């Protein structure tokens, strides 16, 4: 009786669930059905494995499949074998095996989809054996019509119509618009990565013009700091760093590429040109120096300088990294999965992988010197003298070390003993300086050579360089690598592209420039979707396709497929203008919503995928630093140039193979934006890493947002943040006459709003307590206000974009 009762309740819930789903409107295959099947059925009934001959990874395959009865009977879920299996109908083996049963809601969705006609996406054709070639993302987007909605007044542009259409079908009301102080802080952080000034907030809040917000957006998009904010996102994709990686991890000069990215974004270079120049700018007709610098995109690959390595093995690895990066960044595909065998899920063969590999296999990797021929000749003359002196110096060092008694050897610092075995070419400038300083005390022969070396060093002109790509005159032969092993050559391959995508225009000998143009072609069904999806992700925490790096058959379907296709076609139609798309998104009513959590959304949309409110997002690591710099008044807004060295804790390099020193920058360089902080791959800047900055070893298409105690400790105790808290204290003491005004001013500097009554009272109590405890300490006021500043800079609201 008890089991019968449970079954009765379950049946009732199933009926009620189906009724609710039917009342809410149609069930969509990609949005509602496919995720259920992917999580529960594909292991046994997917593209690679089809137990009992049954395949369920496409709608077409399900509709064609038969066991003893039809798996899916459109319009009749009761007769559909799949519903009988997941519901546990008597005499039918319950599915899925070895997993929990589907929930009543999941079963209700499947039933409703079948009863509504079991319609698959337009991109899935009747051929169930097509290997995913008609997967939605591989079919060119068709510009959808704008949906009709009831609440027309809420919508500010077409984006809102697509969002509101889904909300209205779900019976959900969008949130009200955020207040003006929140809006200017939000859009300033999103577009330029900087806090608005107190004056800018006051001006915007009091601006009664109907287009005040749009004017604000246009001002921010025109700011040169826009290129810095969005350049940082691109550098994540480009795996930019200031060192070569691997265990030696010597410094590299790559900042000219960073400058190129910032400048290209600021002048709103069309994205198709932006892509082409980075992949093959050196091959454009009459390529400019800037177009060559752009190819630094693929020179950001880590580089191994260890002795005794197989150079060809690592050269092949660098090319493989570029193939994988190209796939992730421009196509949203995991191409690297086909390096050793055919892709397990997507229709990309191993042979096609090595055809793409062949495009990138023909590039040399020179260093481009950005100076006149005369400057380079003068520099080379000095370098020839330096090499001779350094060779003599190295010989003296080895002779000295050979003769050094064991007892004295034990007294030499470990750092010196670590550097000495390296050749002169393996030592960076800092390591050479360490040795020179040490050997100055080891005799006249050493001292004489070291004055001479230093004098020549001072005369050597500092010529900036850039790492670039350059096509070989004679192409390398490319082969399939059996099992991914470069020593096991399979069939020879010529450059080519996957058949699942648009064709490569005919060319006698297709090269890297042909690949770049193929990627940036408007016919490419992926590049527009992938790019606008990443933009959307930055504004809402997740993309319309949550798996932003995988648009393949195992990726998440879009939550709003029509909106994704509309944005993609709009992007191309607006001449690939990124600024136009940013403006479109941030001026939408969807973006301008308040982020407050609404209890009624907890059941209907707990993860806010339907966007009935904005997301609260923890700031990126660099912007947390920038916010502290801005509030303190110390921020130096110089754009571009070499990386800088803000203070960092001692001992960061204690676990690296080669010990290094970090000499903190002085003057204005100490207060540059986080974007310009020198980043060692082997030991990245701690205050960036603790807030989830990527390691720059592989492409990063989305940063995680963790929440750890170390983050709070960093904001409280890291030397850089303590200095900035002290600077904020000095600023409010200088710029406001009394403590009440100072509290309000400090609060507005940090949070872009005035404190509430309870917040002000609590801060006043804290300040009073600090002044009393420190009354006998010299500089008590500065110390007390530093404590208040540390509190404000440690608030969750300070490091959060509402």
C-alpha cells in the first residue's frame, strides 16, 4: 500500500508538472530537452557508444530510433518508449542505469516536448548519422524576427524584446532599473575598469536630460581607458605574460603587443581585421610594423629554454598550442582534442586537425627590433664587445669556482651557486647584476672587467623589441602524428579546414593568411556567436552559451538562441564594431536592471539564466587594484609602455627553480593600473593570483570567481593595499574639513554612494574607538583614518560590481 501511495503521488506530481509546463508555453529541444539527455543518456547512447543500437544525442536520431516500439512517437508521450523507460513503467527497464532516476520535472519536460510534436531544432536534419555536422552552432545564423511582447514600454532596444519574450512566457516580471549611483559605478567598471569620481557620480545623478545615461556610455566608450579594460580580457585569451614560462622562465619583452591590443580596441578596429592581423598580419600586402606586432598573439606561447631538450618536440608543442588557442578563441571549439585521435564528440577528424596544424607550422619566430638601421648597428657593435668581455668574465668565474675550497664554497649564497652553472645566454639582466655585485669583492681582475662591462652597458641604446611571426620562404612538410607523437609520422597533409564548417576559398597553396581570412569570414557560423557570447559573459557573469569555450555538440545550448543569433548577425551588420555591441548591451533595459535578489525568482530561475535581474559580480583582480588606486588618489593613468613592479610580499620566488628579486617600482610606476603589472608565469603577482587572474600558460576564456579568506587577508595586509589605505586616509584628511564630512567622502570615494544612517553611525563609532586607542601614538589621526580606510577597502561592496 505504501509503495502504491508513493507511486500515486509521483504520478500526480508528473501530471501537475506537465500541466504547468504546457501552460507556460512550448518546450524547446535545445533549451529544455537536450541538457536532460546529455546529463543522463549520452554515456550509453551518444555519438561514440550506442548500446542496444540506440542513439539519443540528436533529435533526428531519437525520432528515427526503434527498439520493440518507437522511442519517440510525436504527439503521444504515453506510447513513446523513452517515457516508459524514464517513468519506470511496469515491464520496462528503468533508465538511466547506474544513475539516479530523472526528477518529475525532467520527465514532465520530456513528455511535454513529445506531446507538443517532438520538434527538433531547424539545424538538425533527418540524417541521424551526420556526426553532428548539423549541430546548431555549425549552421550559419539566420537573423530572427523581433518577438512581440506585452510590456513594450520596458524594452529599450531589441535585446530586451528577446529577454522579455522569455520572461513573459515564464510568467516572470523583470526587475526595476537600478538607481543612478549604481548605474554609473556599474557601467564605469564594465567599460573602462575604473571607479567614477565623486564629481562624476554627482553630475550624473543630477543630470535630468532624458539621454543622460546614453551620454555617459558614449563618454566612457570614447575614453582611452576603454582599450585597457577590454584589452585585459583579450590578453587573457592571448595568454599574455612577461616571461617565457617553464622552469627557467626568463623575462621576455612583449609589451608592444599589449600596446597594440589597447590601441586597436580604442580605435574600434573591426573585429574581422583585428582577428586577421593577429593571426597573419605579417603576410598582409606591404605589412606595416604595427601589423607585424599584432602577430605577437601567437608568440605569447610559453617557450622552453632548458638545456638538453628536444627542440623539435617543443616547437611542435608550440604549434599545437596555437592550434588549440585559435580554436578556443575564434571558433569556440576544443580542437586540441583531435591531436591524438578523431575528436570524440565533434565532427573534427585527426587528419583535419593536422591540416589546421599545417597552416601554423610554417612560421618562423623572429624578434622585431623597433629602431632605425643606424641605432641597431651602433647597438650591435657594443654588444659584440660585451659578448667578448662576458665570455672572459664567465671563464674567470668557472676558474674561480674550480679553485674555491669546499669550506669557502659553503659560505657562498645559494642564489650565486644557482646562477653560476647557467651560461651567459641563460642569465637574465638581474642575474647578471647579482653576479657582478658579488664578484666586485673577489679581486682586481673581476673589478676591472665589471667597470668596463657597466660602462658599455650604459652606452648601449635600449631598443624596444616585439615577438612576431614570419612565414618561412620554404614551407615545412606536415604530417599526421600517430597518437599525437611527432616522431611517428602518418600521412602527409596540406593546409585545410574542417568540412563541418564553411569551405576555404580555392587557393593553389593556402597559407596562414588564407586561414585568417577564413576564420574572419562572415560566412563562419561560429566567430560572430563566439565573440558576442564572450561580451555578454562579461556583463552578466555567464554567456548565453554557458560553455563559452565549447560550442560543440557537448557544450551547453544557448539559453536564448534567437537572441544569440540576432546579436551575431547584428555584430557583422555593424561592420564588426565591438564598441557598437558594447553600447547596445549596456544601454538595454536588461543590463540596467537592479541586481537585488528577489525571493519569487528562487524557484523559477535560481541561477538567473532568464535575466530577470542583473548579476552581482566580483571585480577582476586587476580592477580590484585599480579601484584601490582610484579611491586613494594615487592612480597613475599613463597608458602603455613596459610592465611595472608594484610592491609584493617577500619570498614569492622561494619555490621557483631560479631565484629572482623583485625590486618595487618607485614614483608613478608604483601606482600604474593592474594591467601593467609584470607577470612571471612561474610565480605570478600574488595579489592578482589570489583574485583568480589566469596563469597565462594556456588561453583563458572565462575567469573563475572564487571566495577565500586569503582574499580578505590580502586586502587587509598586503603592502600595496596598506599603502593605498594610508593614501586614502591622507586624502580625506586633506580634502575635507571635519570627520563627519570625511566619513561621507571616504565612503563615496570607495562605493560611489553616501552611507546610510546605520552605516555612518557604525563607522563613526569605529573611528572614535580608533582615535581613543591611538591617542598616545604619533600621527594618531592618520593611523585611525588608515584603519577606517582598510575597512572600506575590505568591504564586499568595494570589490563587487552591483
